């Protein structure tokens, strides 16, 4: 028997703006969790008060990643913030290495 998996592609960008409630519904997380992520500097919404907050669409991915890390590694919020910061740094370093390798390849050609 062959098993099929379904992949859903969501196109997200910084132009999309979501309220705290919309973000909570879209990610399946509690608003309190999102508010904690804001308090720890993981998320940086526009607006002064939670009812005024607007989050970029790309925060959907970040929150889902945070939920997985918390679930899989039982991290507290400060550990979660640190892990997310380090993962972002790794992503940026990998991008830099790829760009440098591409330049080197172009120069050798």
C-alpha cells in the first residue's frame, strides 16, 4: 500500500498584517503564548497595546517553530527565545556561506 502525504504551501510576506487574535487562530496557539513571545523580544508587533498589535505574516512561521521547539524540547520562554535567536543566526550564516561559495564559483569560471 502506498501512503501519500499532502503538502500545503503558504506564501507569506511582510506586507500581510495580522492581529493578535488572527495570529492566535492561524497558529493554533493561545494569545498568552504570543504575548509572552512579545515580552521576550521574539516577536515585535507594530502598535502600542495588544488590541492594536499587528504582526507580519512571516511571524506565523516563527510562532509555529516556537511551538514545536517548546513541545519537543520542553523549553521555558527564555530558552525558547535563545534557541530561536540562534536558529536565525545559523540561517543567516548559511545564506552568507552560500553567497560566498557562489561568488567563488563565478570567479573560478
